[in-house]
C-alpha cells in the first residue's frame, strides 16, 4: 500500500463557545465519507453516520471497540503494528495519505476504501482521525473491465490462431488442387490447339486465343490470392525477408510510389515468436495498403529496430496525413491493427509524420 507523510504544525483542537461543537456534530452527520477517531490504544471514539452506513453497524455497537474490528482478519496484525508506530512518532500533528485499503462490514462483506489518517491533539487526548471513502463499486467496475479486456484479448488470440490455420489450409487447397487443375486445363488446351490438323476458322481462332487468355488470368489470380493469404517466406525465413518480398511486390504494382525498407544488419536474420512476426507483418501490410489507397503519398518508408526481446516497426508516408480529428476507434482498419497487436502483447500507435504524412508504429517487448 503506497503512503506518504506530510508534517504540519502541532495543533490543539479545543471546543469553541457559541455552539461550535454542535456545528462539528452537524458536519460529521452530513459528510458522505466515514469519519472515525481512534485513541492511542486503537479504540474507536467517534463513528459518524456515514461510517455506520459504509460498515453496516451502529456507532453504539463499535464504541470503544478496537479499530481492527473494521479490517479483514488477515490484515489485523499488520495494521495494529502500523497504527502503533504512527501514534508514537512524536507530538507533531501528522497526515498520512492512503491509496487503497480493505474494510470489513458487519455482515462479513469485504469492501474497498480510500482515505487519509491524521494524528491530532484533543483536550481528551491524542487521537488518530480516519476519513474513508467507499470505492467498492468503482474497484468492482475496474476489475470487471480488466476481466473483459482479458477475455477480449484471449478471444482475439484464438481468432488469430484460427485465421492462420484456416489461411494455411485454404492456401494449400488453392495451390495443390485448384492451381494444379488450372495448370492441367492449360496443358489440355495447348495440346488441343497443337493437334488441330486444319486451320480453324477465324471465329474458332479468336475463341482459342480468348480461352488461353482466360486460363492465364485464372492462374495469375490464384497466385495472387496465395500470396495475399500466406505471406511469402514468413514462416520459412522470418519477418525481415517476408517484408522485403512484400514491399518489392507492392513496388511493382505501384511503381509511382517509392517504397523502401530499412533494417539494421544485426536484425536481417533475427527471428521473433511466430505470432509476433505474423501480427507485425499484417500490421505493416495494412498500413502500406492504407497509404497506397488513401494518403496520396509518393514515398512510403518501413523501418525495423530492436533485438531478440524487442521489436519496433514503423511505417511512415509523406501523404496528406490524418484528419484533424483523427480516425477514431471506429475505423475498422486501425481497429484491426490494434487488435492484432494487443493479442500478442504489443501495441500500435498512429500519429502525424513530418510532411505531414502518417506514422504507424508497432511495438512489442517480451514480457519475461
């Protein structure tokens, strides 16, 4: 539990004339936080209505009881020792801030509390004054949110694993079955053309040429789908080689854009966990595709840095940059990149480049 101590001038609190005790009593009744005073022996002396509500017991039932009554049993020994040390620090008035503590209601339910404890001098003697705020609902909501995020991350990891398996199977089918079938169709077509003894009529010649063109297009399309489904060389030779191959293909398809990749020599043969390489590759592919389609850039630069336990990849273009208000979390392309990264314990950030352009950064660091 994090704490800090602030020392202020000693002060003796005396009842004032003119109804001031009544005013203090009214304040204690109205404040929404629990206010509890404890003597040097740890006995409860003041227990306001908010404390009664938070702890589920009356002031009379806890009067002169040990303060540890309001703390779960497993924390009592440590709390008593800390309270004794706090009370014996000296004669100065002190204030100690508490980040988070556990409380115990009369019905046995544990609650989450935040507050401060002050050491003051009263005519009746020295007292520790505790002010507590019930944050149980907030802590419960935070816990639920963290649990939901964990479930979402786990679901994303499973979906990514299923995606990789499905893509691999589909690519295998396209390569081994459809691709082979198309190759056989082409061979049969070429053989039929060679076996024709007579010159076909012009209409037949046109159809033969058209048939050959369609078969060629079908084979090229299957190869392109295979390339899109299964990143070339990623599993066999790693992220650096696969990205280099990917960007070369992109450059051929968009020769008007200067697409480059920068990799330190020490990282050329570096390998990272398979799921991390896959996520990084797909993020770069999406970022480059977005730049080609939407940015109007004439230059896209990809850069890798890191080591065996760290991977940082940036994609920077010199296009129009992000909209003034940002893309927002609803942008599916950006959301997809962020989910891929989070599923492997990484992160994706977006910002403006220098011209202004757009900068997409993928960052992963080994947790252990």
